[in-house]
C-alpha cells in the first residue's frame, strides 16, 4: 500500500512540475520536444508498475456499465478477475496542449498489445454459470488527461479528468474457461457487443471521469448535454446496387455516439437506388467542438446481415449560430479512410441544433 501511495504522490509531483514548466517557459518549442522525449522514455519504464491502480480504476468504471448493457439472456454479469497489464507490450507517444491558460491537456497515443487476465462471471437465465476469459486484447487509441483548473498552489491544478479520446482499434477474443463458448448459442456475440458498449459509454470521449486533487467544486468539468440535434433525413441519390436481382433496399443508421440506445434507424425503401425518406430524428449533443453526426446506409437483406452501401460524417463544429447549412454529403466506404474514388452515391439531410438554456443561440445543419 505504501508503494502505491508513493507511486501516486510521485506521479502527481511529476505532473505538477510539468504544469509549472509549461506555464513558465516562453520559448516552448525546443524545451517541449525535450520534455516529451523524457516523458515517453520514463512513462514506458513505469508503466508495468501502475497495473493495480489502472486496473482497479477501469474496473470500477466499466463494471456498472456492463450491468447496464447486460444481455437479456444473462441474469448476471460481473468481473471475477481484472488485471490489464499481464504480458503487455505498450508503446506511448505523448503530446501536450495548452487550453488558453485555463488548463493543460495531455494526450497519450497508445498501442496496446497483450494477454490480460480478465475473467467475467456470467450466469444465464437457465441458471448455468460460466467463467468467460477475455484474451488477446489489442488496442490502439488516444487517451486524454485534462489538468484543470490551473491554480497557484501545488500541484498547480485542481482536478484531473481522463477519457478515451479516440479509439482506433479494439480487438479481443472470448473463451469459456475449460469449455467452448459456442456451446451456448448467442452468448459470444451478445457479450462482445456488451463489452464494446460498456467501453464506449463509460470512458470514451466526450465522457470523462473527474478526479479531484484539491478541495473544490468541479461539477463544470463533468459531461453535460449542451444541446439537441434535430435531423431530417431527406434522400439519397446514385446508391450502389448490391442485389443481383432487382435493386438495393436501402435504410439509414444515424448516430452521434455509437451506443445501442443512442442510434436511430430509418425505414427501408425497397428496390430503390434513389430513396426518399423525409424522416425526422433527434440526438443529444455533449460537445459541439469534437462530436459529429454519422450516417451509414445499408442494403436490407432480410434475415441475413445488412450490407453496407456507404457512410458519411458531418462535423458539428462546422455549424454557425443562427445559420443553416445546406449540402449534399458524398458517401465513402470507410470513415477512417476518406480517399475513396468510387462513386457510392450521396445523401441529403437537414436539421438544427438547439442549445441548452445557458446559451440560446441556434445552430443549423443541413448536410
């Protein structure tokens, strides 16, 4: 316990020195480069020793969300063992961003590849209990730490907020300890979907966990809705035909955050490559500066899995108060790879963002 306490104090002291450094230096470019080189080297060295603290923190935040998204076929779902850093290979890249003198943001780009010791205790509605192991975890993403507000007393910040800023890849496999998970139909797919939803809902930006360092009210740092996006899905043109006989049967999936209870789906337009929907949808907005509306078009295949026709995104930061934007959006195959020369069609939406009462400016959107 004393080792953990010493480690925490050491990390806080180190971060405090970093904050002082960033605030006090005017010629930052060369100094910051040297600082980041030093941070990268030492974070890699100390990473294996933060196993217990990191594992307990993530477990405490993810486990309640797992229960929230627990599949209906299960009567209970919880961790019996959770250790992330077992046989772990991790590489880090650190960048520091100043926030107009109000705070400092540290982003850690992480490539995480290992075999963690994570075991889920699940119990089916039939009373069958199974220990399910999460194996072969591979993760690539960017974690964000926000030190805010900056204060004159040590350690120079009042609270730390942490979040998964960007999840590029998350792969894992599930295995019943001493058995085969495929022996119970539907459990593997339901568990994988639940785990992904739990990560998305518990620590993925704009969700952030606030840890007070000094006494004070830090409620303004917590995640809060800032407005509502009202979208009208109008039409699409020139969609790709995925059917051998007839034409595609397109429908749209829309979301700001990819959570099951936040995603909305349009009606299916049968046998039409130029569908017209004229449907209305509404979404909660938490961070206009970083969030975006995602639209994915699929070809309905009945009992089989729907086939992706194309997708598009609209950055909410492109909106201006009191103005309506009217554009067509070109569909691409992959949102992470925007270089797509193939004509997959285009889609038209229109809508508005209405901000909460603290700021009643309207933002309009017509992608």
